C-alpha cells in the first residue's frame, strides 16, 4: 500500500512541476527585469505589457456575434496559444455570414425534413413547418425553406435575410 501512495505522490509532484515550468516560462519572458541594487535593497522593475492586438474574429467578421463570446485576442491566450502571430493560427470563416448567402429552398409540402445532408457530416433529422408566410430556417444548419404557396408574398417584401431564387 505504501509504494502505491509514494508513486501517486511522485506523479502529482511531476504534474505540479510541469505546470509551474509553463507559468515560469511565461513570467520570465514577459514582465520582470531585475534592476541594479540601491543602498543594499533589491528592487524589481516591471515593464508594461504590450496592448492586445486587434484581431478579426474570422476573415469575414470583425466583431463577436454572441454576448458570451470573447474577442479572439482575449480568448486565444495562455500556454495553449503560445504562438501569438495570429496570421499563422487558423481562422475559419464565420458561418453566421455564410449561411445567409444560401438561397431559399422552395417546397410544396407543409412540413419539410432537414438532416443537414445526412451521414457523419449531417445533424439529427428535424421537421420544419412552412405554413406561415415567412422563411423558416433549420435550427441546426440554418438552411432556409419556404412554401411555394407564399412565394408572391415573400418576393413582394422589400428585403429578406436570405436570397430568393
């Protein structure tokens, strides 16, 4: 029983040492610089940190699209993102902008099923009601659907969130 506790304590101390080395590396590289001694007292100068870089959320979106989302320059910090050159980090396109370029799928049925294309790239099948004279979108993938019966009304509107084709 004693050797197993000893092994567990050794593993825990190794894990703690790893976390301290990461933090120490960050502290060493960023802010503290020892200053010359004055009257036998040691002082430490702290240099101000650089202001956060202004980074776009995605190539097609400059700001955040959710209240709970942090800006990219704040969210991508810490040991996981030690590479701070944001040009080399992945920037996927914001789907919120791309999905609104999809044309409306005109259907004759009152209820439409959407599974996102099926297979592993799809989503669970849901049923969308197209009874109302509006564009109904899928809650998972955002694909727009509208009933052919309401086409004249939707085309008479001055603006819609999806292109009507």
